[in-house]
C-alpha cells in the first residue's frame, strides 16, 4: 500500500517566530539597519522622550534645584495583519515532478511547500518595506508609514518640511543639499544620522556622480569612474545615503536610525503560520497558506527629522 502524504501543519510560538522573523527582517530598511526594531510589542508601546533645558548654573554653597525636565511620549502602535492564500495543486503538476506529488497528483510535495513559504515570505517583506515608509492605514494590510505620519505632524518645524520637485541627475545634488542644510545642528554629525532617499533619487545621484550632470564632478565622474559608480557606501556632504525602497519617488528623509522605530511581535507566540491541505477537510484539490503577524512604525523626536516630500 502506497504511503499518502497529507500536510496539515501548524507552526506556533518559536517556529512561527522563525518564519515571521525571516519575512519581516528581510524588508530592506530593517535588513540594512535603517530603523530600530522593537520586538514583542503587543498593540502599543510607549516611546518616552526627555527634554532638559540648560542644566549648568553658577556654583553656590547650597543645593539649588534648577532647570526643567519635560517628559513626553509617542505611542508605537502595531496592527495585526494576515496572509490568506489558496491555490490548486493541479496548477503545479507541470512545475513540480508528478512523482513527487503522488500517483494522483493529490499530495503537496515538501519542495512546493518550502518554495511557497519562501516566496510568500519575500512578498510579506516587500509589503512591510512599503508600509514602513509609505503605508496608509485606510488601505488593507497597511499602517501609516513614516513619511505619511511626518507629513501630517504639525510639530514638524516648517523649515524642515521641504516641498519636493521631480528629481533628475541635473538637480539631485541641489535638492539633497536643501535637506542637509536644515538638519538641526544638534543632530548633524551624529553617528547614526542617515539621508534616506527613494530609489529614483538614488539612481539620479548615481548618474550625477558619473559626471553627466552639473556641479563640477567632471566628465569622468567621481573618482574618474564614469558610469561605473559603486552602489554601496555612498555619502552626501558627509552623511550616509540610505536607499529606502519603501519611499515613493522624489522623497527624502533625514533622521537618526535611533529615532525611527518598527514594532512587531516577531518574538512572541501571538502569531500563526499554517499550510493546510484541504483534501481531507472539504474534498477539494486546494491547499491554503495562512499567516498572521503584527506591524507598525513611528518616530521619536519629530523636531530632529527633515522631510522632503
């Protein structure tokens, strides 16, 4: 009698954490260290902010309390998201070996299960990256991204909110300079300060460095590389340029990594990953992939951020 393989597997707790962690942490902003990850956030987490005015005073013989300490907070809220996907095993007969799928092509082969978990994981990561920067809470599976929150924050100093124009190789350096020029002095020079740029801004900057734009880089480009510019470890006026793939075209943000936060429950048991073979459940030839996880992002001190949007 032939052995029948039916996959009805539930991953919970640590196993789910490994899958969800791999998916979430593959979002490029997270994977490349562009944001501070706060795990084990259950619905909300308080990010405390402390402001202290001038504390150094002339000495006296007495203890004289002075200065003002202001304690404020921002709330990092995470929302539950899910993946519900159903596919028919018949559609994969020509892709995966029939022998691996059983005599009647009725079994879900392990290679297909592994592939789907990896593929769907990459799609989750792509969506998380978009959400971190440009998500809109009103849309399914999204939360308000950093750029959306900043644009709506009345506390963002007016001088640090720059109106964007269409970026080209000819104007990219001038527009990036506008962002750097209004970075607060207290932030400029910090080790984790980055200039986050959208993909099209980065491409324009590469072309600018290649020497085909203005600003005196020369016909052969930066370091005489011409169009052979390196795509890593780029700086602008001493600030690392970070490609934020979730930013939409013509947008930039100057901020410290330690001032940007992504929250998730990836280390908790409050998540679910399932691959269900529906043959023994409803008699169909379908299989389902189910995943649940939490996601959210915010920033700490808005006065330390510059938005070009």
